[in-house]
């Protein structure tokens, strides 16, 4: 089964260079809206049977734009297993500081442990595998990286080493 994974369009938090995580429900920026239109144009004519989105506004709005322009007859399903990671006290932190902290292995107070995120994303993937046909998942950078760990059978702590997605980037996975 083929899964197209799309990172939401640029959010206001992204344009400000701060970490939103699951705690900040940052809306799309104007650039994010333009990103989504470009993504939708790339997807016109693709064989997609279902669309699943994270419950975060930036992801749902991305999914809605794509759906309206490329797949108007497909309903969007929302699955909280594909929400972004709870980054605890790092929420609102500058991105470069957050990534340095994560790569150092430091424990971030209140953050979702990688093992818990792995289990959550793995549960969501099992649900996707139960759907018929090819799908489209609109999610987040951290969630995509953890999804790659699940699909590639890597340990959860490796997710920070996985190459992430840019806003509006599309990756195809075989699930």
C-alpha cells in the first residue's frame, strides 16, 4: 500500500522559528496557504483513496486545501495518533535551541518520551493499514520522522536522526 505523507504548510510558528509541538495550535501563515496550493497542484491526478490528517489546525487546514483542489470527493479523517509530539517545556523555544537540546539527549521536562510517541504512531499506522487503497497523510515533521522509525523498524530514539520534511514536502512510503 502506498502512503503519501505531507507536512503541513508553513505555520505562523514555523515562520517565527519557534517550536509549536502539540501544545501550540499554530495556524497557517500566508506562505503556508500558498504552499498548500502548490502541493495540491502536484497531487492532481494521483490515485488517492483516503485522506487522514492530524487534528492540529495547521494540518487540517492543509488537508482541506488539498482535498478541495485535488480530491473533492474524498472525506478527511482526523486521527490524533498523527499529532505532533508534545515537546513539554520546549514549546515556544527557538528551533535551533530545541534541536540542539534534543540531539544532546537532554530530558525536556514534560515532553512526550520517544517510546510513547513511537507506540502512538505505530497504533495510527495500524489503522492506516486497515484502510483500502492508497492514502494521503497530512502531519508534522516530528511525526513523519517517528513514522519512518516505525516503518523502517528503527528504535524510537533514532527519530531525531531521521531527515525531516520541509513545509509542504511530500514523501511516498510503502506501508
